[in-house]
C-alpha cells in the first residue's frame, strides 16, 4: 500500500504546531511572570528536543494517544508554572515529598496565594482551549497510521515507556542524581519529570525506610537544633542598606585576620584597627556550594534544612522585600555555575538580578574577576534601602584564575612544588578578595547618606592538603571552617548590632549569619544566641541529607569531627 501523503503532511504540521506550542507557552509563561532572566529559555535547543520527542511519539502511537501525550506534557509544564509563580522556583523532589506529607498546609498556603496563581492558571486555561480545539478538529479527521509498522512500532513503544520509567530504578539502585536539582534553563516539563523520577527513586524509598515521614528521623534526633528566628517586625522599613557579600571556597586558615603568617588581609585588618570590622570563626551549613547557599538564603542549618528550603519561609529576599527593601542578587559566577542554586532563591522577590556571562569562560571555567561586582553595584540606586547579595567567585579552584597576576602577594616559582604553587595561588586569591571587599564597602558608603551594614561569609571552606585532601565537598571539618565578618556603620542604631555581634562566642554558625542579616532588616531576633550547642551539624553534598553529614565541634582555633 502506498503511504498516505495527505495524512503524512498533516502529521508533520501537527507535530510542528505542537512543538512550537509547548516550547513557546513555556517561554511566554516564564516571561509573563517576569522570571526570564533567572530561567533563560534556549528556544532552539528546546524546539529541537521537543520536535524529536514528538516525532518519536507520533511514529509509534495513534493520533488519539499522541494527543494524550501532548496533554500530559502540557500539564507537567503547567504544574511547574504554578510552582514558579508561587515560590519563584522549580519544583524539587523534596517539595513533592512535602506535598504528600503536609497536604493540607500546601492547599491552605495555595489559597492565600490565589492572586499569584492567576497567571499560570490563565496560561493553562488558554492552553487547554487550544488543545481541545485542535483535538476536536482532528478527531473528525481519519486517523493516519503511524509511520513505523508492526514489530518495530511496538518495540519502539516499549522502548519509550522503558526509558521514561528507567530513571526511577536507576536513581534507586545507583544513586544517580538525575532530577535532584532542577536546571534553570531546562524546559519546565522536563524539570517536572526529573523531579518526579528523583522523588520516586530516592526521596520516597529513603523516607519510608528512615520513617522521616512521621517527623522523627534518626537524622533530626542526632542533629543540633539551632535557634529559631522570630519574624515579628521590630522596626518598620528601616532606613539602611544591608549588604551581604558571599565568598567562595574561602577557609579560615589562610587569613591574616585569623593569625596566618602571610599578609593576605591587610585591608580587613586596617578596617578592624579603625573599629570598623568585627569577625568570628564560622561553621558553614554544608561543604558544597549547592547545599550551603540555599541554606544561607533560606536561613536554615541542620538536618531538616531541605524542608525549610522547600517552603522558602525565611527566604532573605522575601523578608527584605516585605520590610521595605529593594532586593538584588549580583553574582560573578556564571549561569552555568549557578544553574542548580538560582532555583532555590525566592525569585519572585528579586528586583535586580545579574549573573556572569556563560561565554566569558576559559576551558569551561569562568574568567570573570570579582572586581566586576563593583561595576554592577554602580547600576543600583543607593538612595533607597537596598538588600544586596554580592556573590564572588573568590578562591574557587583553579586558584590561579581568581586574581590578576599584578595583584600577587607571593611569587609563584617554576621550581615550587605543586603543593606550594597551589597554596601561593590560593593566598594570592585571598589578598585579591581582601582588596575587593574593602573597595566595595568604601564605594557603597561613598554613594549614600544611609547607614551601610555589611556582612561577609564564605559558602564553605577549602582543604589545602590537610590530611592529604584538597578542595571541598569532602566531609572534613576544615571544609566547614569559614570567616564571618561584620562591618558596622557609624549610625547610632548600629551600636545595638555591634553588641549582638560581640556577644557571640568565638564560633558562630551560618544560621547565625542569616539570622543576623534578618535582624539588620528590622526583624526581631529571638535571644537564643550565643549558640549554646557547640556541636554543629554540617551537611554533605546533598541538601536532603542523603549525601551524608557530620557533626563538628571547635577545638583550639579549628574544628574537629565529633565521633557519631
Ligand atoms: Zn562553593
């Protein structure tokens, strides 16, 4: 029998229209919600990927089944838009878990957020109308036969179903991380599929076996319970800037400020001598960027962090916005570096957002220097209160890429060993960070009449050969050692903040940093500080705790692991 060319042509048309519809509805929904800069849409890539998948589907399924597939894909996108418009983040596997655990709460919070949900609902309704229309139109037309025949067709059909289900047992058996964190530049429907498969393959089995379902896991019994913060507004719309500078891979042990032999932090030391800088040793919430930044932004620390991160209750940008601040996130790290992290910010609460250009990389590593942050700061208006998070690339490896050669403190010799070279490069990157922090603080203070309160910490520390280990992500106490700095303004009310900071013991947690920022934004701080519990919980590579954790405690000027 000759192929039916008319049907063939019509199928092509339907597939093209459907692909355009799926990709552009995702683009329009995210554009409409004002989130396109944080969740970029590589349209051509999305189109090709969707076209390929739809062609495959149509070649093995009848037209009716094909339309059901389209509806499912559209529904996946639609659920993601609801999530984006409410939380400013893609659905995470942990949110699916919470949805089932706290079903009622989710519904209730959904009701209170009715206004925010209007856009995705409208978008969804328009989509459904179009889908229905084309479905009805096509239903009256004869169904063309799929192009592949017989055994091939059923094998491909089985293969599609197999590949769709395959990630679930793969995640369960091998610990594969597909879907663990949504990628900001991915199609909404694909992110939905990823999160669901990770939830089914990892979170659900883990929660069932550890019975966290009933709020009582071994994790939380063994973990520290950091103080909670009161969200009562103490000061309405405080007239000050709150600046949070976030370092990268900056440990404590190579800072002159904390007793290192080389002059790596002359500027910070000079600020300290002028009574303009206070500092403490800090414990990071996790040992990897992807874990500790979401925790800092959501003001949480400890075994239940992923729950807090998913609900975004204490999101710093949200709290700042609610108390009259303009909010900004400025990073020199690239979209690529941040693809898993941006999703954990309450993006709908961000007024200004900029990250490093993906194209400015050398061998896949960002070549943007931290001084770029100062150029970006000039784009903000400094006459109204701002809460700004300046995010550095700091001292991330390869260390030699993190400072201009002219700024070197220690000359790296060709005859130096690999270890010495790396340590010298690392020290040089700190000297450059020292200069950038001081420049940024003094520039902002020169631009505004309002008091400027500045807090600095690093996302985690860095191992530089301790126990023959390098880098971070490893559950080693040194990877959790970070500096915590506070540069107070000269305003009378800053004496209160100075007092709070000076009341702290030698060590503070990352959660103290978040709470201190929230306090600077005008919220009351419950006086459970200084932290009495000197056993700190540090999360491994996974926000849900499934990638391990450790307890650390101060000993001398460093942290040591507490035997479990
Ligand atoms: Zn990091």
